[in-house]
């Protein structure tokens, strides 16, 4: 199966900062939330997730981080903002056929 560069970049690290406190969380790291275990992923494995698998992992990852950080749900009710970036400069789609 050939993978196609769509121009969408998925951010991988969420950093919670409160005053002098700063804690990074990496969505590629393995984690468990609500009885579902997500394995750690390489950069390639993460990039190759389908949109549906990525959205499912992202939703459970954010719920996992909310469960670890008191008050974060109130401070940042929608952490999906900025999780995906469409970038035609860094990820140009100049080729029509990318089947290599």
C-alpha cells in the first residue's frame, strides 16, 4: 500500500504549563485509558494511522491527560485545536500520482 502525503501534519507532543510547572505528553507513547491500551508508535507508525484511528487515539489520549492534570478540563476544554495542521508549504502536493 502506498502512503500519500496529504499535507496534514499531526502534532505529537502536548505540553501542559502552569506557572513554573511544565509537563510534556507524547501521543506516540503507549498509554491506557478506560480499559483500552494503546501501544507506543514509531513516527512512521503514527503517520500511517488512518484518520479514524488517529481521532480515536487522540480522543483517548486527551482524556488520559485530563485525568492526570487537575483543572485542565476547565482551563483547556478543547485541546483538539491545533492538533492537526494543514501545511502546503512544508507538505506540498505537487505530484498527482504518488504511487511509487
